[in-house]
């Protein structure tokens, strides 16, 4: 389980992989018969696939505000990736944040500056939470 999966799990998302596409099934291969055979009888059309399940909406703001109110430190999850991770009881060390940044695909040029990495990471984590059904305020996604 990656660090971002832990974030989703701590926030109560039902499926930590909700926003990731499912792998495509391999196409069957056909071989030509050696002798011609009569055409098969027509078959009924295959059943339609079930409709996609709606994304579960999770009240992220309420959860994080409630955790912040109970936390012994004054943490601001709205601006700090370190505080956000602390509220979720996830390792917020520099090494863990670097791992999370790599997991989420940070551009290489941002890795040299920890402040830029942290700002990118905070925005990206919130955006990914929103993509998975979290109610992240729009002003935090800009």
C-alpha cells in the first residue's frame, strides 16, 4: 500500500483505487481452422456491462477540521502537507514526503527545492483526494 492509499484509507474512502483505471482485458486470439466449417448459428448479443458505480463522496473538510480540533498541536492542514499528514497519523518526515512525491509523479525540477516540493505535494494530494470523491474546497485546488 502506497502512502497516498494510506491517506485515502484514513479519510474513509471505500476503494483506495477508485480514480485509477482498471486494466484492460487482453483480446482473445483466434486461429484459422484448417478446413472450412459451416457458419455457427447466430447468438444473442452479449449482455450490456453494468453501469459504473458512482464515486462515494467523503466529507474531507469535516473530518480534518474535527481531527485538528482534537489534536494537541495547532495544525493547519489547509496550507501544510506536513500538518495534513500529521492529522492523518501518517509519517510526515522529509523521506516520507519525498516518497509520496515520487509516488504521485512530481516533476524532477521541483525535487531540488523542498519548499516547492511541499507546495506541489499539498496541492496534488488535495486534488487527488477530490478526484476520488472528497469535498475539497475549490480555493485549495487552484
